[in-house]
C-alpha cells in the first residue's frame, strides 16, 4: 500500500520488488538511498539498488536487509525500525520509542452543565416602627454527594420581636448544611443497597436485554432523583425542627439558654416567632421549604408559578388542623389563631402550641430554560403586590439591565455566584412598589436571576 504524507512518498520496499522502480526513479528518493545505504567501510556495490543487499555494520544505525529470507527472533523489531527509517532516512537506535503498553487512556468526559445563579436583595422597615425581618444569602453553602454546589436563600419575617428571625438568619443554613452532609454521606450506601436488591430480582430473559437495559437505566435515574428528593426533604425538616427547638429557648437579649433566660427582656418571649421561606438551588432543581406566610414565586414563560402556599389560619386544611388540635380561629383585624397570630405555622411561638406548628411544606421543582427569576419575599410585599405584577416588574428590570449577549458557560463557571447589581435593582424596585402601594409592614425581597446574563 502506498501512503502519501506532506508531499513525501514512501518507498515500496528494499527487496527488489517491481513496486520499487517508480520510487527509485525520483531524484529525491535516490539521494536519500545513497546517503542511507553507502557505509563508509564497506565497498560499494555495482548499482544503487544493489547496495541494499548489505546491511550497515554501524552499531547505532540499522537498515532493513534486502532479503527477507533470513529471519530470527530479532527480525520483527528490525522490520519495524526499517519501516520507520525508509520514510524519514536512517533512524538512530537511541531515538526509537515504542508506544506505551496497555489500553489507551479513557476519553475526557465533559463537565456537567452548571445552571446559572445570580442574586440580590433588599430589606427595609417600611412604615413599621421596628425592623423584624432578616434575609440570608449563602451561595455555595454546601456540596451534595455528587459534588454539585448547593445555594441557600431565605427570608425570615419575625413577629413579637426580631431575635427569632435573627436566630434563623444565623443558624438555619448551618443546621441545614450539617443535615445535608449527613444525608450525602448515607446516600451512596442506600443507592448501593437498592441496586443490589434490584439485581437479585428475577429477569425476563435475554431476548430483550437491550431494551431492558435502557429501561433499567432510565428507571435507575428516576429512582436516584426520588431518593435525592427524599434526602433533601428529610434534611430540611430536621433543620427546621432544630431551629424551632432553639427558638423556644431564645431570649430577646440574644441568649439561647435552657432553662429559659430570666432577664427583664424575657417576659414576652413565649409569643415571639418568625416565618421562614427557604430556597435551595442544586443542579437543575429548586427546593423550597415554607413555614408561615412568606412566599416563593418562580417566573416562568412570563407567568408566575407559586412554589409555596401561605399558611393562613383561614386556609381550609389549616383551619381543620387547628380545630382538630382544640384551637380556634378568631377574626380580629383578620383571621388569627386565638385572635393573636395571623399565620398558622411559624418557628417559635411556644405559647401557641399545638395550634401553631413549625413543620414546613416542601416542594421540589425542576428548572427549565424558560425560568427567568425566583422571588422570595415577606408578606409586606405580597400583601401589596400580586404575583403577576411582581414577576412582570422583576423580569423587565432584569432585561433592561442586561442588553449584552449572554456569557458562555466557562466564563460563568469561572466567575461563580456573586451578588449582581441587576438583581439588587429588581429587589429595590419591588420594595419601592410595595411601599408605594401603602404597605405598612417590613418589606424584604430576594431576587434570584435564573438566566445566564452579563
């Protein structure tokens, strides 16, 4: 076979075969053969073609012998060396390198797609005399079992005082990180046990092995996602319970003590609590845990998608639960538990148990390329601004502040999550809109941009 590379012809052999005639007629080829086959200490042969009959005696240079009849245990490497030498001239034995033994290295697997995240927030007292709201922004606060970063965002709306909301701001993400780490450590073992249980199940024959393999792969992926959701829900529930246990012992002076603090500020701590709406972003999913009347709304395809449901005492299922616990809902400037609290779930409020509970409602939502932003806010905004208007304002603000083309994946991954001015501007505009619509409560807003923008 004749191969051409970079305009250099390869000789057909050195055994006097007919294929060697056209190649030896080329001037360049004859010059190379004379330089290669004319040893200094051996008499020259009758022709340039006949010089191939006597191999060189140089210890460091080898040339393919003319006759293939003589073969020995070392003839195979000589053939390999001579083939390399006939393409590029005489080959030095010290420069010969054999390819490494063993299978080739596996191909590089591209990194998984990293969903973008940018955020901003604003929290103001508004027309209220005291500031009882807090906001927590913790990008990359934890890492899941597969190495995926997890981002934490939350709004806490305190009532009766600010110390429970401040406790939630300072400790909720820490407790959740600990619980997620425990779940991540146990997650591979649970998956292995499930796979072993599935492997011992009887098969359906070998005729449909290919189709069964594809179906099994998709089923395993679905089971893996379900197991992840169960782990995230369990971690969030335990984190909320731990914060609630601390909140029941928290005092307005800042101490968390057991037995309860007896300072002058501890008199009304039994009816002090806080709502909590927590959003955790991991890979292509949004996990929202809500306890109280704060709210999380996803803007998708120019329409609002509520990811939480307000815990109001007049909500039918909450009203039935309160009545089943022996409590009652009294209308006192709105529906209130025992005529005191305007929400049916909250952290703290130990004097209103068992009617008021701290159990969060958790939703897991798959992200799509059509998701534009996620809004977390206290009832100070939602009571004045409907979901549709809030999504429209935030979306327009994010678009107006980003006229450039989206950045590529590598640049966004290198930049990492950080507060963005466009998100802070959107949160500020929503706060001013709620204030202009006569909101009398504290107003706290977090805007998370889910599109990749500059």
